[in-house]
C-alpha cells in the first residue's frame, strides 16, 4: 500500500468530487447539459476549462440526448469521454444510452440519483438508475465524496480495458451526496496518470477513421446479432473480477480500496444482515453498531455494483444468515417491492438453505433514512430470524 500520497485536502461536495475525478482522468471530449441536482458538475468542469485546467473539447449541447450522442461519436473516434446527468435527463438520453452500450463505447458518465417523471418531484430516489438496469452499462453506486472521485477515475480503467470495453455509469444520491460537503483528498495528477497509464499498453481499440474501412452503428440480424449480445453479456460478467483487480491496483497507488462489488461490515459472526446501497450506508453502520451493543449479532452488506449484479458474491456473503433486511430507495412497479430486494431474492434462489428476506422501501422523495428507522428494521429482521411473523415488504416511513 502506498504511503507517499501528498494530495490536496479539501472540503468538497459530491458533485465537485465528480468534476475533479473527470478532470484528473484527462478526457478528450466533455459534453454536458445542466439538470438539478447535477448542475454543479457542469459548472465546475466549465470553470476548469475556462481556467485552462481542463484541456478538452467542451460541448455545451442543447439537451441530454445530444450529450450522449456527442460522446458516442467522440469515443468511436478514439477519444476519452465524459458526461453527467440526472432523472429526466437520463430518460431523455435513453435511446442514446442503449446505443452507447450496444456499440461498446468505453464512456464514463455520472448520474446523480433523482426521482423520475410521474409524479413530478425534485427529490432523491434511485428510480432513474433502475430504469436503465437493462441498458447494458456497468453501474456502480457510491457512498462518500471520496468514493465519488476515486470511482470516476477507476471507471476509466474499467471501461477502457481491452477485455471489457463497455460504458460505466457512476451514481450517487442527489440532494444528499451531491450537495454534502466532506473532507477528502484530491490526489496528485501524476498519481492518476500512473494509475491510468496501463491503458496505453493495451491493443489499440477499433476506431472510426474518415475514409477508413471500418463502420459503426451497423445493423445486424440473425446469428451476428446474437453473437454481439453474447459477447456483451460475457464482457459484463468479466467486469466483476476486473473491478477487484482495478481496485487492488488503485490501492497500491492511493492506499484506498472499496472492496469490489460488495463491501461487508461486521458480517463474520452475524446472524442477521442489513443490506444497503449508496449514501445511507454510513447511517446503517451507526445503527448496526448500536444494535451490536445491545447484543444483536447484526452485520451490514453494502452493494456497490448494481450491473452486472454480483449474484455469486451476494449469495456467498448471505449464505447461512438467518434473515436479511434489504433497504431500497426505489420501487419495482408490478412487484410491489424494491429493486435491490428483487435482485437479491433472485441471487439467493439456488441456496439449499432458505434465507428470510425482508424489504424496506424508504428514502423516496428525499425522505431521510434515519438511524431510528434502521434500528426498527434491524429489530424486525431479528424477530423474523427468531421465527416470528414478518411482512415481506414494508414502506418504512408509512408504517
């Protein structure tokens, strides 16, 4: 582990951390359009460019669909690209999001989680990122401002790896992590350059050259189309192990590691587990510690990688637990549950020993996920582990 880091200590918001992560990664093309609560990312990158800090082609486009289309074009021409959006913006660029994945462009995008249209709400929710689960992107959810910056940098190593070549979406909770200020480290540029340097040693990826024989955005049918899909799925599966490798190399240089697709906390001897994703994880650690002091053997699982879903890791970590409480900040319409709950339930299907799953939907429309709420959830999960009756799904703030 490196002990030489002498980065600049700053108090920054999550949005500022995302902007610095993009800056340090030296993108060639940045295409941005502002939308609450992502706008600060646009503002900071524009300021970096105006001050001469960001040597990139800045494209102030007329909308999010154009932003995604622009970085697709720049990426297939061989450039390193970045964009950011949120909520309605993600919905507006949806067709281009699908195209980016299908064309295997190694783009990096930040999505600042916000509720989606119907009902209109300028507030936090993960409904937006859940709407693109099947778009073919790698999706990583982060917890802290430091993790925002670090994960944006690591996203380029992951996206541009010759064994992956898929776009990566780094998401964090709007109105919480987007505007929350935390002490963090901005690493030196030379350290980030060293971390990203191995990408230069890989085989040059296919790119569009004017007058050249290669074309992109081609139509395909029959076996050719199936082969494209098959290889896309295979690359997503490889991303699980590749993330672990990338994070180990990141730790060797920067001294920080976020434990791959899933992070465990006090799970070794736990009988029950609370499962979270994103900014509420810190609150959940406090609740877990308080319940530990009361004698309840509870652990915490933080899900970082939403796509590809790390089903093997989740099943391994939760195997043998008596009960698990899953915290969801989005609604899976038609199933009357949360998305992470549904994914986790599927991951545990093949276990010989049944694990009781309890789902808690909370934190929607910027409702706080409080310590009291999580302590109550732990109590109910513990009761379920003791054979008492429980509800599969609870809308926590309403009950």
